[in-house]
């Protein structure tokens, strides 16, 4: 079972006629890839089913999946424009399953759900246990809805961002925490993706921004970094909402740094460019998060004006290996040449901090300085710093 990724954006930006053309083109691309005895069908919307009646091995199915993935990657020429999509694929291998058609469809659908949850643009084969994990996600979704409504279980913690060369705390990053009544503390890495899939990210993101604004008011001397998920950018009027929330709180947008990942910039998406530019015009700072993990291309930095890049923690952790050391040095130099600030995350040792300072990093963040802490503890860290300054 196949489902196109980012198809809605094609429809929204290039129009339905372009969407229809893309669907036809994609259909014929997959028909060309399979044996004549295979069935290629469109279920509706951007969903397709491919039935391979005579495959001998799982490997053969995987090979076809890889071919379909790359066929989807080639740009689609539609109505004089180029459109880029991807595809998520759910596979069920009938010799291992029943041959009941309904049951096969249900399992392929569950596998497809897993492919999407894994970040889309990939395939997943149905495996026993997937049923269970879907139930788990549904339960988390319900609980998250409840937590958002009550507001009791969610918190924002703050991690200090320190200036290089022994400077004091210059900012904080707002990081969300969920204290679940039965499951305990749930990591944002497990519930943010569920919030993204279900659309709850919109409400969650606004709630975090409101919290971050009150932090910004309490600590006027610091900038406050807030993470934005790519899914938020797809919401209509997203930039307007952000501007509204921050202005209503009486916070200067210049005090807020919005962290976006490279995936946000990846798809030449008009709507995203417009939103980012609106935010920048309103005075927000933009930082490119997790730099180096995705498709890092410095040409993104030219096309989308950003103020800062955050070198991903994997590079910091691998400092000392020739590759990482060379990459970090090169990235800092290039960024500075382009007039951008550089920060590094995941700094855990004195040695890393010394290297990064020497390389010219402007801001550092990591367990060496402090983990993310509740508001009161952050307050305490700031007052220790004030005392030190007075003593000096
Ligand atoms: P991120 O934006 O890369 O955030 C930094 C993560 O690295 C945080 O994990 C932080 O606690 C962790 N970290 C900080 N210093 C160190 C260190 O020295 N060593 C190591 N190993 N890790 C360090 P956390 O809070 O679990 O957040 C994980 C991810 O979840 C974040 O990665 C971000 O992508 C997402 N996230 C967290 N809060 C939010 C939020 O409010 N909104 C959105 N959209 N995403 C969020
Ligand atoms: Ca971040
Ligand atoms: Ca990061």
C-alpha cells in the first residue's frame, strides 16, 4: 500500500490540475516497474495499491520497494513546474500472513502507518507486534489531548546557552517535558512525533510558545530559543499565529530565537519560505537546528536567511576523530564568512568546549554547563552567576 508524501503541498501550491497530472505520472512510473501480471491500482486521493502475485522472496519485494521509492524521488514535470514528492510504503507478504483480502489490506495499512511514523519516504513490512504499538500510539494520543486540555502534566524546562570563552549565560532553550500520571516522564522524542502525526503539534506548539514568552519576560537579559516542528509550518496562518502570540505577551520578537531543522528548508516549498520571511521581518531570529545531520547544503543558507546555525551534537561528540574536527572547523569558518553565528549543542567535556571556543563557536550548550532544568532551578543558576559577578 502506497501513500504519497507532500502531495497535499503540490495541490495547494500548484493547483489540482497539477496534482492530477502528478498522480497519473506516478501511476505510470510504477506500472513500468512491475511485471505485466502485477496490478497497480489507485485507491483514491494519493493512495495506491500494488499487488504482486508471483514474488518468490521478501528480497524481491524489497527490491521493488526501492525502485518505487526512487521513482517517486525523480521530479515530476507538471504544467510547466517541477514538483517533488516522496512515497511511504506498507508491505504485507501473504505467505507469512493469511490470504484473506481484508486482513491483508488491514496489515498493509498498519505497515504503511509505521512507514509514515518512521519519517515517511521509506517502506515497512508488516510484523506481528505492530498492532500493539499502534494501540500504544493511540493511547498516547488520547492522553496527550487530555494533558493539553488540562495543562497539568506538561512543563517547559530551560537549558542554559552560554557564550564561548567563559562568558555567562546568554540565553535558554525551551524544551518541553511531559510528566505522565502513570507512565512517568515521557521524552519529547517519543511524543513530539505523535503530536506531529495527529496535528496536536499545533496546539502543543502554541502552548510552548506562550510558556517561552513568559520566560522571556522574566529574563529580559536572555534570549529564548524555541523549537518549531516542520509540521507546524504546514498549518495555515502559522507565521501570523506566532507573531500574534508573542506580541500579545508583550515580548519583543528579537528576544526569541526560532529553531528550525533543515528538513523544513528541504522541500522548495513556497509556503514555508513565505512563513520564514514573515517571521524574520517581524524581528525573530532564526537558527538552523541539528546542522549537519540532514541534507545540509550551504545553498539553503543563502536562499533562506537564517541568523545562526547549531552544529548537531553528533559532531561535537565525535570531536577528536579527523572527520568531525575538520567538518566543525570548516562549518564555523564558512558560517562566519556568511555573517552567521554558530552554536554547538551537546557539549559534555571541557576538552570539547576548549576546542569549540578555539574554533570560533559563539554559543555552547550541553551537560558540561547544565541540563535542561525547571524554571526555579534556572532562576537559581542565574542568581549564582549574579553573585559571582558581584564578587568579581
Ligand atoms: P534538540 O532540539 O536537538 O534539543 C536538544 C536535546 O539535547 C535536548 O533533549 C537536550 O536535553 C539534549 N541535550 C542537551 N545537552 C546535551 C548534552 O550535553 N549531551 C546530550 N547527549 N544531550 C544533550 P530533549 O529535551 O530530550 O529533546 C529532544 C528533542 O525533542 C529536541 O532535540 C527537539 O527536537 C524535540 N523537542 C524538545 N522540546 C521541543 C518543543 O518544545 N517543541 C518541538 N517541536 N520539539 C521539541
Ligand atoms: Ca533545538
Ligand atoms: Ca538539536
